[in-house]
């Protein structure tokens, strides 16, 4: 397959708009004509449709995936004096949301293959103050939930799914969004299901939690101007809900497209004899990996130079994530040191996300792999 000669974006979010332009434009105009810009019937319909897609009883729309995490923690009564176990290799919001409700994030290291929290590292982190575990289904693959559930049940802990990167992913036939007491979803534009901007959702099967979430997102009010809780302004805009409703019926095909693209990358990397240089993603048994990102590992001493080479060649690339959370300046107060979570730290030095979106073509992927191969050949010549 001859590669494309043009640039390859990390994620082409305009491709979906071009394909669904008439429906998306009509949905936006419908909201504008309704005069209902925040919450309202579009949001209610989206909540029901998305909860049904996940297999959950309830869905509560909110302003972002970060909002979803904060709302979930608060709805479960987690606050000052409590501890919540989270992985150190994840997006910042997983841990910052714990801090925002006044609780303390406690890190447990990750599995080196999936990048998800390692259940064997969790139990040693449990103290009398521990209230919850937040497994993050990173890059589109669910955590080892059987082990997480066992630990949570034995220690009477809540399980809060951070499913921001894994919409549609499955664990033993169950979709994420149903694998904890609550689940937190993000619809940031680059996600498996993406809005026009920030948007999020919390799913749950518990009617009491659902009721509290709905109050918390509107300043803690169950009845307008009567405030039962000190809540937040974390509502979902109707225009995002309307656009997401247009997109939702297409998600199944898009997920198939991501999986097909991942398989093509696997074959192209193998065919270019790069598999010794670049460790490809691994999908664990009984899981559906939806590849919100296609993340490889390369030797740490090559990673940053390869990133520069790819960008200079017009190929999109990103490092998710360059620094383990326990090493972030804002978390110094937690008292962790470099070396405390070596698996996370090693991952941060080696990971690299290749362009991934449902519409990516074989020619574009061939171009990506060709650029990586060119870097490696040049590197070998320089070393000779």
C-alpha cells in the first residue's frame, strides 16, 4: 500500500462532522430554536439513550469528564479525611477530582502491559481512611475488574469507574459504565463519542445516587432555589447533548473502525520489522479494547527524538503521559518521591500515541509507520 504524502493528524475530528453534517447542523438549529440551552429535553433524552447503550439504569449529564468524577465522589459522600486509591499513570483529573472534594488520592502502581491499575498493588495502600478505588480504563481497555471487585468487597470500598477513554469498551461481555457503583464518562471531542466541546456523564444503577447527582450538578438543589446540598454548576449544555444524540447511533461502527485500524497498525509494524523497536498494545482476554488511543512503547532514549521527527514530518503524535502524577509539582504535599512507582515512571518515559480515529486510512497508517522506520534507519546510521 502506497503511503499518503500529506500530513496525518493525531485525530481528525472534522471527519465525523463532514459525514454527519446535515444531522448535526439540524440538531444545533433545533436547540437554538427551542431556547432551551442548558439541560432540558435534549439532555434528558441523551441521558436515557446513553445509559441504555452502556447497560445502566441512569445517566446524569454534566459539563465534562472531570465534573463527572467530582460529582461521583461527592454523591458517594467522599470528602475530607477520606482516602481514594487511584493509579499514578492517568490523566490529571483522576487524582485532582479527589482533591477537589477534600479527600486524599493514594496512588497504586500500574500493570506494565495494559497501563491500568495493578490490583496486586492496591491492598497494601488500604488504610482505615480508604473509601473508594478508582480504576481507570486507560486508552480504551478495561481494568482487571474481577480483582478490583474482590478487593472492594472485602474492604467495603466503593468502585468508581473512570471510563473517560473507554466508551463502548467491554469486560467479560459487560460494557464500561456498569462496572462500578458509578462510572464517569467524558465526551471531549477526541473521545470514542465526542461532543463539540467539553461534556460528561455519570452512570449508575442506584436511584438514590442518581437523585443526588442531579441535585449536585445544579448547586445542590432538588427544588429550584431550595438547596439541600452545597453543590456545583456542572450542567450539560443542550447543544452538546443534541449533537451527541446524532452521533450515538454511529458509535458501534466507529468502534469497529478503531479496532480495524489497530489491527492494521499491528500488521504494518510487524511488516516493517519495527516490532523489536516498538512494543505494540496488548488486549487482555475477555475484553474489548476500543483504542481511544493506540499507544506503543519505544526505548526511552529514543522517545523524544522520535516525537520531534514525527512532528517535523507532519505526522500527529502525543505522549500520554510524560510525567507520573506522583511527580507532579502540585502533588508534592502527598509526600511521594521518584522511585515510589517505578512501573508508572518507566511508562511515562517510553509511551507514544500514534494517530488514531475511526476514519484513518491504510495509506495514512502506512505513512505513519514509514516515518517511524525512517527515524530508526537514520538513528542507526548516526550511531554507526
